[in-house]
């Protein structure tokens, strides 16, 4: 089983640029082409939040059109830039998002590795959280199949990343989630977004990771006092290979070295 992860697409409609230089629609189109041309073709693509930049209906229409070009099923979860109602509406006919209730969480039972999508959004906040209702939902899901290898995907990482300007505020409910995951050895991998970088850590007795953005990265600010800066580092996706009960084995697949507009800007006139 091969899983592709695309995260933090920050898609804008109508050709608008993000930070006045990142063409999000062009970057997403390239990422879709990249995934469709991988050999072997991934079985599934997970889109781990900040799918749109402003959560507008027209952005979700563009997102849906782009994801519909994928040659395999795709599953979406929201990030802090998303709007639950507009996201739910755009993907309602896909049948996996819950039709009722506040939160966009669900399980995917199709493949040998069970997939659980979590909704960490707190509307109006940059930081995320898992409230008692969401944690109780996860407790029930993990209890259903305690022996089945499981991958959890969520937007906000539940662990500190060392990128100081992104570590505050921490995920609400992180301590409860850590205790829960420690009790459930079937959770082989946690996959997150939000930080726009490739990060991996041993956390709660499992492997937790953040996947890169195919659109723009955040600067690697490990020193105290570091501030956010979007950077034109490589645009990439993450791949997770689950084979003969080993893994998931994490890889980074580079879509392109630098966004074309940034390359253009670097060439002297
Ligand atoms: Fe993001
Ligand atoms: Fe985010």
C-alpha cells in the first residue's frame, strides 16, 4: 500500500498569488500531475488541511476540480485556513465526510492500513485542538479494531516541532491524545501538516511526522525568537509505503526545486 500526502495547498481562486509570489493553483496542478505520474501509482492521497487559503466556496470548487484529476481516491481533512461548512459541501457527494455533527472526522477501511482522519480545527484560531467530544470519538474508533495497523492523519501536529514560532499555542488536548495513543499500539504512524516542512519524531510510542507543502515552505527557525517567513524551498509531497507489515516507510518526493515565479525573480533582469 502506497499513500501520498499533500498538505497546506492554501489554494486561492482566480489566479491570486499568496505572499504576492506563490501561484497556488499552478503549484497544486503540478503536485497532482506529479502524483499521477508516480510509479507505482499511490493507492490513496491524503490532503491534510489548509486546503484553501480563505475557506471560500470558489476555492473549494477549484480544489475539488484539481483533486478530481487524481487517478486514485483522495481524502480531505480541514486545517485552520479551511471552512468546515464549505469544505463539507464541496465533498459531500464523496460519501466519507460525516453528514451531521460538527466535526469532519472519519475512518477509511479500504486498505490493509486503517486510516483515521481527525479534525483539529478551532474556528477562528491558528492553533488547533481535540476537545473531549473528538477524543471520545477517537477512543471509540481505536477500540473497534485494536489489532489492525492504523495511520492517523490530522492538520495540527500534537508534538512540539522545534520551529518556535509554530509551537505556540500547543495543540489543545495533546496530553490526552498522547496518553490515548500510548495505550493503542496499533497506531503505527501519525501524519500532520501545518508546519510546511518535513519533520519526524518518536512521539507517544509511535512515529509522528509533518509533511511538506507542494506550494511554499516555512523557514527553519530553530533558534528562540525566530519569526515566520515563507520560503521558496523545494515543493514536495510525502509518501508512506506500507509493505509486508513493515513501516510505514516515509519518503519525500520532490515536485520541483523552486516555484517558477521565485526562480524568475532570482534571475537578474
Ligand atoms: Fe498551512
Ligand atoms: Fe495550518
